[in-house]
């Protein structure tokens, strides 16, 4: 069966919907690498994107009004947008509840943060059934469905239970836990069965792929064959292929923005404001998986053990607000600010403050300026599916004079371990040693390391990721899905140009 159209399904639509001051809907275009990379494919084949618009719409008239607005936006973009409407209670139980109080912490090996409430599980299945109903209504047998992330694991099984047969691929953007962690989940068997309903499952790393296969063998006794790169799993649902597809960024977008006149002016201003101090950069969403308190302990340890760093280095810690209404995140914010206050109170000197703390979302231009201006990026999550901050930093380092310190537990470590300084974020002294090493490293070695990192990100960019997944999911030779032959932007094939 030839696949004529790509249908992307994600928790959120690729745009931001808000209620205006006068009670009217306002829609802002989505941003980010996933939207940038998928838009050409969807446009070229008249594709479809299905997802929650991000706001509750509990009465019929407002739903119709929003559907009309989304239809106009989709027509302008060149592909259709179909909303899945959820009530406020459904969002609380399915999204804030099961997705982010069960799967998010469990899959990041932090099961002590889990809240295994049965009503979360009920709502999770119910909402996934809602998504499946919209998919069944809006798609055809010849469509290829690409489902994204942990919010929507049950979708393929829900479709099959409705008698709907579609070719389906699933990509998990977060890690998949090892067996001893996965066993904590009360609904572990059901979740594995849901995943096995897909034709293709993509993970960020080979480690995640191996963890999943290990859980299948132990809990479901599945037969697994194939090469290391691609596993073939036989089950009652049929055959499922499993592989690693590390996600990436739009290298050219960040590299060109970093060279722009506006960013260059910001970089000069930032460096001037730091008074000659080396800039160490941390950029994180407010989340307990990012290891910000551990990072601050390591920075404090470095200042205590290596007095020569004082007045010579400054940590710029950017924290992007997230889930501010959740008490656990509010407590995390207070702890971060307590630690920063303590460090600054202990070490501040005339003309020098050890930590500059920024708690807000930055524009793309502001963020890129910080990336380019920084001498060291401190990317030390306790666990991450990939961590695109590390790749964005490298792409923005057009002068190739920055160094990356990277957690062993970030998915990016598999790609970057040879040329970044690798650390265990739980090892305070080890991370402090890496900070000192980064600050005294020979500029030639720094440039060599960063050049290799940039080459790697350029070679394996977001367009390559999309192409690889769809090639695996749809056709080995693309005869069934010919737009992939020309969808990759021409600039992605350009030779990497190095510093400039």
C-alpha cells in the first residue's frame, strides 16, 4: 500500500492559541526544530497535523470558531490543522497527571517523584481514545501516521481496537527506563502492549532501544531478531521494528543567526558587561531532571577549591519558567534561588558577582547571543532524552572558542563524548574539576574540540533526522513517498565551512 500523505500527531498543535482580551481567539505560529523540519514534508504532500490547541474549549460555538480559524491558518501554511479538544479536567488528569507526574519522572529514573493515582491512568487512556477518534475521522488508509512522544503511547492500539488500519510510526522524545525502573509502573504490561501496536518505534539512543528490548524480553517474552541498529520484535500485535533516531536541530538557522549583526552587537555588549571574566553558561527549563542544584554545588565547590577562579569566571544561569503552579516546581525554584544567594553572598567581590541569574524565557536572538558569547556551556542534566541545548550551543559557536561540559546521562553524550568534557552530575568534585580544566584549557584544543562538535551537529541535523525516520517507516527506497527526495533543504547538503 502506497502512503500518499503524512499525518503528524502530537500532544500540541504546532502553534500557540490564546484567548484575546476581547474574548477572541489569537493564534501565533509555532517555532522550534520539529515544526521547521516537518513543515516542508506536510506542505509538499498536503499533509495533516493533529493535536490539542493548548486551550480548553468547552462549548460548541467556541470550538467551531477555533476550528475555522485553524483551517485558515492551515491553508496559509500549506497543510491541514485539526484540533483535539480537551476539557480542563482532562488536561489536569491526562497531561499534568499521568504524563507529567507518572511517565515523565519514571522515564527519567526519578520514580520517587511519581504519583501513581489510578484516575490518572483512566484519564490517559480516555484522552488517547479521543485522539484516536479524531485520527480515524480525519485520515485514510493510505496515510502514514507519525505519533510523537509519551503523551500519546496508546494511540495505535486505540486505532486498532476501532478497526482502523494505518501504517504507524512512534517517536519517544524522552528516555526509556531500564527494567528495574520500568517495573515500578503499575501499568507496565499495558504500556508495552500499547507500544507494540506500532509498526516502527524510534528512540533517541541505542541505550533507550536496549532498555525497551530488555523490558519486552523480561515482561512479554517477545522474540527479537535483527541487527543491532534495527530490532524486529514479534508479538501478538504483529511485527514492530525498533531503532534509534537521535533528534537534532536546524544547524544552519543557529549558525546564521549567531553571525547576524543583531546577535554580534549583543555578544560584544555581554562580554563587555562581564569585565573580562570567562562566561560559563547554564540554560535550562525549570525541571528537577535538569540537575540545576547539583550544578550550583559543583560551581561553589570549584570556587572554594580553586581560588584562582574567583574574579575570573562568571556563571550565567538562565532558567525558563515551567509548570509554575505545581508546588514541586515552585519549591525547586526557591531552592535554586537560595543556593545562588548563598554563593553570591559568600564570594562576591568588588566588581565581580559569581552568578548572574536570569529567570525568564529569552528570545531566540537573546539566547543565541549568550551561546556565542560564552566560553563554557555547562549542560549537566540528571537524565535527558537528548538535550538540544548542547547542540544549539555548538551550532552558535561560530568562532569555535567555546567548550562543552556535558552530563554522561544526556542522550547527546553518545554523539559528543569524544570532544566534550564528560561529567557525572552527581559527582560534585568531578564536575568542579571539569570547570577548572575548561577554564585553563589551551585555546587550540578548545578550537579543535568545538570544530569537531560543530561538524557532527551539521552532519546530523534535524532534516537528516526527519528523513531517516520516514525512510525507515515508509519506504526503504522512497518510491512510496517521493517528496522526501527533494524535501531536504539544499543548504543542508552544503559543506561545513568551519569558523567564520
